[in-house]
């Protein structure tokens, strides 16, 4: 007695399932832009590894999706900051995040929150530049809030940690 053969239908099913799913390349990026100079247009994003680099001495072209990291100041501006200028750098950060104030930071403090809103770090601003060690924290998005005397809210920053 001959048994039915399922090899043909199974091979067809495997082929359909194997080729039926197609996904395009996409990038979720923290930054980027476009630069037009005459006939040349360059579109770039920041945050992924480089594939290859070519150069001829005068010019260098890096092929790939993105560059691995770059220093960018990113801030959410809030009105009423006053005379004291606050900046945070580098952002994205790998190792040490600097909080810089233009004036004496007497009684200033900071709080760092992860992406789900959990406070992961807080402390006092120690001088015109305060260094925060970011190596213990996982790569991802964080929010830094800076407060002045009497816990008055001064400024909020979106921080990207990349390791």
C-alpha cells in the first residue's frame, strides 16, 4: 500500500513561509539631518556603527547607517531659568556626564530619572561643573532635572546613555 507523500506540499509551505516575510531596514535614531551643497546631498543619522570608511586625502566618506556617537547638547527649555545658564554635556554620554552652571551653584541639586520615571540618582551640585558617573546605568533614555535654592525647578534635560 502506498503512503501519501507530503514532501511537495511541505516544501511549498516552507518556501512560502520563508519568503513571505520581508522587513525593510529602519533606524531609530536620537539625531541626524540633511546637508545640501549644490549637487551633493548627504543625509545622516547618529547612533549606529560604521560599516566602512574610504578617503582620498582631501575627502573622507564613511559608509554605514550611523556614526557610533557624537556630543550633542539636548535640552527641554523651560521659561524662567534666570541669570544662571545650565548646560549638560556630552549628550549622548558614555562615561561621565557634566552639569555646568555659569554661576555659583549654592544649594542647587539634581535628580536623574530612567525612561519609566524611576529616580535612579540624586545629589547636590558641587561646583560650576559637577561630574556624574554614568557607567553603572544601562544604555537608554534618562531625564535630568536641576533645582535651585528652595527646590525651585530650573531646567530639565533629556539624556541618552550609550555604552
